[in-house]
């Protein structure tokens, strides 16, 4: 059994409304960017591919798929204990992540409408999808007698500024890793229907296709900007973003191992497969990918996770703040050390494998 944190009891803003989880390194973040710079992007180098992806987004293939059918209309009081808490935590984090995407994409669409209508359309379609996902997840939470106040989140969460280049890198990776997360759970449920304790899981195939199309858009946008992939500084940034996304994913999966075990998924095997597949897929967009076959690669990712769990345990303790400050120094440096060693592993040239992932 993989070590994980015990999921705390939900805190309430008011009856039936869950208080947002405390913001940490691993909670979904809300982002803003330089909207003027995005509006002024020259996309001519890859405009044909971008237009093709935008037409797919416009088609809205999943507009009839996210429907709460009769299977949802029953009591879910039999989902109890740690399984219930872990599922609520999964729903909340997923809903917050989707809602964060909605806010960013909607604001991009609004700000770009007059200056770059093509990109404005794309962001509007993706905002539509993310709003649909967030609403569906929030209604699922309501089945467990809780929900999020999304207007409260909008006003009270901290917004992190990312330059457009970082937004393109991170959103591409988050959409593609989201695809692999959902499709692997879907395949597992198809093979092991006894673990499908709630009908939301039946929607994951449609869900992951939305994630995939969003990722395809950001891949096309990235390839329209040669400065994001066709020089030595871009290669350094690509390594950094691949690594940080994979470290964060590992920490999140191991921190929430109870949820995955509750649906019959081995957290370590799941995490490794998601990372390998996302890394391989990334060769379509990036000039290089990480060498996940290097013998210490996943071991060092798990060492980052172990140190993160130590930090969480220290934070929860009743010791004085000054004591906790000094206790956190070794695990923080442990995470930094293992990330540095991972970063220095020689990457793989994506050009050598790109034909195999088209």
C-alpha cells in the first residue's frame, strides 16, 4: 500500500457549501497573463493547423454527452468514511481546476475578441468546455450534500501571473496529462466495472476527448511560435516545465493515494503510466522530452513526493512555528536536490521519435 495523507473532514462556509481547500503548491491555481501580448501573437507559421483544431472545437462533439441521466437520481449515502472524503476531495480539486481554466479562457476570449477574433473563438470554445466540466463536477459534489460556491472562488482565490509563453507550455501539458489521467481511469473502469461506484466515471471517455482537443490547440499554438521550441533557451524551459508538471503530478497522486486505491488503481503504476504517456505525447510539440527510462527517474520523483508528505505532516503538527520552519528545511532541500538531479538527466531529442507519435 502506498503511503498517503488521511483526507480531512470537509470544512464548510455555510450549510452545504464547502470551504475551498487551503492554497498550497499542489492545489489548482488561478492564472492571469499579458492579454495584449497574446492578442499580438503572430500565428501565421501554423495557421492552417490552428484553424483545423478550432473547427473541431466549434463542432462541440460532446454537447450532448454531459447529461445527468437516471443513474444519478438516487441516494449516495452508502459512500461513506474515508472513501467518501477522498472522493469529495477528488471532485473539489477537479472542479477547481476546470473552473480555473474556464476563468482564464473566458477572459482571454473577451480581451482578444476585437484584436484577434480567431484565437478569441478558440478560447471561447474551450471556456465552454471547462464550464461544462466544472458544473458537472459541482453537481456531483451536490449528490454528496456539498458543493462549491464558484462565485466565491472567483473573488477570493489568489491569481498567479504567468507570461503567455508559460501559459502555453503549462496549459498544453496540463491538458495532455489530463487526457491520460482520464483515459486510463476510463480503461480501468471498462475492465473492472465493480469499481465504478458512481456514474461520473462513465463520462471520462468524453471528458478526456475534450482535454485532448484543448491540448491539440495549444500544441498548434506553440508550434506557431518558433521561439518556444526552436532555440536553446526553449529547450531549457521545456525540460523545466515537463519536470515540474511530472513532479507535481507524482506528489498529488501519492498524497491522494486513498482515492485511487478505492477504485482499484495502484497509485505508483498509474502515476508512472500517466507520466510516460504524457512525456511520449509531448514529442509532438516539444523539441525534446525527458528520459523516463533512466534508472533513477521515477525513484527521484517519489523522493520528491516523500519529502512533500513530510512537509504536510510538519504543517499539521502542533509544534511552534519556528520549530516547524526549521523542520521543513531538510525536506524542502530534498525536493530541490532531486529535481535538480532529474533536470540534469540527458533528455531525448523529440525529432528522433516524432514520426512514431503522429
